[in-house]
């Protein structure tokens, strides 16, 4: 029973709202409906395959926010798919015209990603229709029946999407809340285990991983709540989710401090572990019941234990206070999730609409499209050498490795995953095909299982997706009566050629180094940081009511983009030798984003009105950001100013104002730390007051903000 519960929690936590599970169900259901309809019409297996591919592909490529937009995209996808089938059929009658058209289609399909999500869906289905037209050797006279099959496949997807597995916002919200709570519970359990182990390195790393997964879950959940709440409710819930996330991170920091210091008496440590486990037991309850936990005795004990104010702090007080803050933040978030806004004192302003994207522009997406086109041409030539009948597998690999990649390093990593997954799928496909040879029903069932799995993992693992695709292909060959081990090995060879062609194109054709894109993305994150600082100053000074929560989330998304870009530097198979450098840059950016979230969660209109301290620290941070951006652009470098004093606090300041000033000071220190990665010189501030305070805050910061286990020595070596 316990194993089942843990597995269920992990499933829910890994898929907030069960969105991927629903898409996989839509894909399988659409395929089943397509098969039934076409079998009743007496259509052959190749025709059925086109309908099934259309139903499967549209399941995970059509991702518009509203049902109306999804319906429009399905209509446009139908038109694009029909055109692609037609062009492929007529192109095949005059080789090598089909190869030329296929390569041009790669350019259009990759370029269309700039107009996501609709452009991505149209480009992807057009490409796969062309691919399967070649795979099935469709002739022009067969076009009517294949276009009909395409329409049936998309119609089946629409039936599953809008009727059978229709999106139910309320149920999705409840599942997303359960997923969020599963992530919170993971953090709390990891914190308890960290204390129990005395702060072992493995447990600390597990705690950090739990924090990272919680942050990822929050971002995914925030992307889904816009359809469930009005603008006011959406912004309030985002604020409360942020408060819970910060409370979890603060709990992790205090637990790591307490565990690493090793000075906790055994009785105190046992009491803290028991408190964490009690909190975990409350988190495990149904989210709809959680607003009433404020009336329970356990909740009251947590708040009392966390609010003890004594002249001298006792061991474990920080952890107790963090537990209380998390419990209170959790209850407030659940109230907002239940659309109870009675405890909210501030209503956010409405957001402005995004600017429309340019149809024609030269940027990283255009560059990727050019590289994909050249890589496709190379794949055609290389694929023909291996098999003149199945060269299009190499072109398919080129298309896949250039999806959502913008650097040579990312192309290399994605190509490696693709080849590795295909190799594994060879053995899986052979085994499955041999097991069900001659049994059509079992073969179809296993194909559906592979489809379900590949759609479910498509957004999270290229390696697993390639594995299940190859297994599915082995079963399809078996169903068509053309299965052989040689065919699957040709598939591996063509995949390897496609990956190599993509890498060659990425390296030789308008190449973009990972570091170049990383610098560009960091610069964009720093721009978002400047906007956040300007908004925070306007809000805290009382000049303007700015939605700093949303500004901090924009910064979070920019940092997540940097994480994706920097992955080739940190991946174990990376050709670069600067993994420590990549981890240092990433951890420093995470630290900046964390401090921004802290400031956003504690900021209120007019909290620091006409305060020269606020103006001074904002100006210094903004100047440091400008110096760092100039350094990233390669311009003449100034010097970063290190604050040699902690932000001054006054007796009249409340705890909230002191917290905001402290977080601003640590945000400033994070900018200086990021400058070290790019060798930007640092000068001490001329204000050298409160040296003793500086020493204390620097020591605390070093312990509290360390988000990776990378040693300073290795970082120093990597940045030289």
C-alpha cells in the first residue's frame, strides 16, 4: 500500500494536472476511433496508418489554450497536411524532386516554430505527412483516399479532445493542486531525512533536487491556472504559490544550516523531525479539506512553536519558524485556490497583451531553420548511401534534432539522445515483434501501448520517445509483413547519419556556440531583472501599484531558458570541459531569481516611502547590472561595486521592510558573484560602514545561498 501511494504521488507530481496523461489518452483514443472507422469502410492498412499518425501527432502538437483556438488549428493542420501529401505524391514521380521538396519543407517546419503553438503544429504534421507519403510510396491517384484518412484521423482526435476526454478545468485544477502538494511533501520529507542523517551530502543534494522540482511544478501549474480563474484570481493564486515556494526554500535553507552546523542536541533534532513529519501528514490530506486545518491542534502547535520570541534564540528556532511559515502560507494558498479572497488586501492589475511576432526576421530560429535545411540535404546524400529506399529516416532525425534547439551543443546532445534511444528501441522492437509475430490483435495492442508511452514522455525525454518510436516501428513492420532485423539496423544507421548531418550543419553553417546563446539569454534575464527592480522600487516607494509577482515570474522563465541553453555545457557527454563553469553560472542565476521572488512576495505598496536606502540600493544594483551587460556585449568594462555594508535598518522598520532590504542586499551580492564568471573587475564601495554587519551577513549568505555543491576552487579554475 505504501509503495502504491509513493508511486501515485510521483506520478501526480511529475505531471501536474495529469495533462500529459490526458494527451496520451487522446492519442490512443484517436487511433482506436480511426482504426474502427476505416475498417468499417474497408480501407487497407497503409491508409489506416496515415489516419493513425494524424491522430497521434495532433494529440501532442495542437496545444492552443482555448478549445476554439484548438479547433482552428486542427482545420489549418488539415489543409497543411493535405497539401503536404499532395506535394509528396507528385514529387515522388520525378526524383530527385521529392528530396529537394523534403529539404525545403524542413526549413519551413522549423521556421514555423517561431509562431508557436499553432505554427509548431502545422509544421510538424506537414513534415510527418510528407514523411509517411514517402514511407508508404503514395501515388497521385491514391491521394483522395489518403486525404480522407487524414481527415478521419484529425476528426477522431477532435472527438477525443472535445467530447470524450474534454478538458475539465475544475478537475484539472484539483489534480494540479495535488501535484503541487506532492512536491511540497517531497521537500518536507527530504528536509526531515536531511536532519536525521546529520546533513550528509547525499541527503542535502536530495533536498536541493526536491526544491528544484517544486519550482518546476509551480511554473507548470501557473501556466494552466489562467483558464480556471479570472485575471484577479490568477494573480492572487500566483502570489500565494510564490509564497509557498519561498517558504519551502527557506525551510530547506534553515534545515541545511542546522544539519551542517551539527550543533543540534539530539532531543531538539528528534523534535524537529517529528514536527516535519506532522506537517507532512497534513500535506497528505485532500487539498479541498486544507483550509480547515487552521482549526486543528497540530496547526496551532506549529504556529506557536514558530512564533516564540526570546532574547536569545534556542537551537532549532529557525527551523520551527520556517515550518510555521510554510504551514501558514499553505493554508492561505488553499483559500485562494477555493476562490476565497476574503483575507487578501491587495487586488492586482490586469496584464497587457503580448506584441505580435514578425513574420520575417533573422534570429536564432531562422538560423536553426537554415541549418536544418542544410543538414537535411546532407542527410539525403548520406542516407542514400546506406539505403536508397529508406533515406528519409535520416532526414527525419535532422528535423527532430533541430526542434527547439539553437546551438551546436544542444544539437549534439539531442542527436546523442536520439541515437541512444533508437539503439535501445532496436532490441525492444525485435523482442516485441518476435513475441507477437502472426498475432494481429496483440500487435495492434502493443502499438497502442507504444503510442501512449511516446506521447506521454514526448515533453520530458527525447531518449525515451525515440525508444518507443523505434519499438512501434518494429511492430508496424511486423504488421505490414516486412519485419526483419536488417530493416531495424538500417533504421539505426540512418538515425546516426541524420544526427551526424545535423551536427555538421550546426557546426559549419552560420554556427552558434552554446556560450554565445547563453550570453544572449543571460542578457535577456538581466533585462527582466532591471524591469523587476524598476517595478519593485515604484511599488515599495508608493509611486505606482506594479505587479511585481508577474515580473519575478518573467525573470524565473528567463532563468529556465538559460538552464535549457546551458545544458550542453553541464551534460555528462558534453564535448566542452567547463561543466563547473556552467553549474556556477546556473546556480548564481538561480540565486538571483530566488532573491527576486523573496522581494516580490514581501513587497507592498508604500512599504518604504521616500526612503533613500531603497533608492541607493536599487541604483547600485541597476548600475552593476548595466556594467555586467556591457561586459556581456564586449564593450569597455566598468567595475562592479561590491556593497561593503549590509543595508541599514532602523528601529521603526517592521520585519517585512527589513526582509526586503536584506534581500535587495543579497541580490546585489549575487550580481557581483555572476560577474566573476565573466571576469568583470570588482571595486569595493566607498561606503565602508558597519564592517561587522557585513561580515555577519556575508557568512550567513554563503551558507544560505549555496544551491549547488560546486566548490569555489573548481569555479575559480573554470572561470580563469
